[in-house]
C-alpha cells in the first residue's frame, strides 16, 4: 500500500511554490521584502497569501482523499480487494 504522504511530483511542486508564496507574503507584510513604490505591501501580501493557500489545496485534498479511502474502504467499493 502506498503511504499517504507519497504525492505525485506536480502536486509536490505546487506545494513548494505555495509555501514560498506564503513566505513571501510574510516578508512583504513585515516590510522585509523590498518592493517597488507602486505596490502596496498589504495588498500584495494578501494576494500572495491567497495564491499560496490555493496552490497548497491539491496536496491537502489528495491527502484527505487517500485517508478517507484507507479509513472507510466500504464507501469506495473496494472493501474486499487486497493490494
């Protein structure tokens, strides 16, 4: 059986990019990230936060799906199948 944390590469890449977006959001909000004068740090930090969370959702969904399949195999029609 596959482990729950064994994720496909594209999902892992999205997860990593989402984490970097969250880090950039914190840096922009605290003023540690030098920004051009035309950008508002709070607006940019909010946008980066939402983008980062959205990029991390596929990995969370896949982990929840695999957990649900492991905990309640009857719901997915493979109760008697052996892997």
